[in-house]
């Protein structure tokens, strides 16, 4: 009788440990998502000079040793959208008019897929990534001020859905 009382808590603890480990592996998706702003030299920044172009970059990195298929997460209406930080939160819009229409993005093992778009389209074709056209609502660099860009999305990676992730960057033009 005493040995049964001793084993019951140990078995319960072992079972709980095994189940929590299985749940962790089930939700462990080998893809990272990184949202950043870049200067025209490709350096990450949150401070820009007046007249300087801002490059929006969303990086999807496959950390595994096999190809990962990421379901197309467009359209996200907020993707690369810019708001001026003040009491009224003025919406400055986004730097593109269109986006990808394909079903999945294939990301090779230990590689990244980058979606890049400048605020003002330049002649550099490297910046077009997924952008199909310049948004004609703005053709100039952002004026001096404090801004933020924010979006939320869940992602489907090889049939596994992530939780909703929110990405937000606060930045200034001085």
C-alpha cells in the first residue's frame, strides 16, 4: 500500500512531463519571422533623416534542414502601412498597390525569403520583392515626425498554423 502511494505522484509527474513535451514539439515551427526597417545601405534603423528613403523588410527564415512551404499570407491590409504617431494617428498608407497572388512560398533549408519594399520606389530592382506597383498616393519621402508601422498575422508552415503574431516598429524622421 505504501509503495502504491509513492508511485502514484511519480507516475502523474512523469505523465505530465511527457505530455507537455509532446505538445511543445507539436507547436514548434522551424521558421522565424523578422520585421525591420532598413536605410538605403541595407542597415537596420529606426531613425531616418528627412528626405531619406525607408526600406520595409519582412524576412521569413527557415531554420530547419528541409524545405518549408509557407502559405501565402497576403493580403494583409496593414502590411507595411505607416501611421504618424500623434493624437490622431494619421494613416500615411503603404508603399505598394499590389502583392503576390501565389499559393505558397518555398523556402529552402537554412535559407531566408525576404519581402522588401521602399517607401519611394527607386530604380533599384532589388527592392521590388513582392511589390508590383508604387502607391501613387505618395511619391515623396516621409516628412519630419514620429511614425509607426504595425501588422498582425498567423502563418501556415507545412500545414501547421502559428499563433497570431504582431509586428510593430516605431521610427522617426528627423
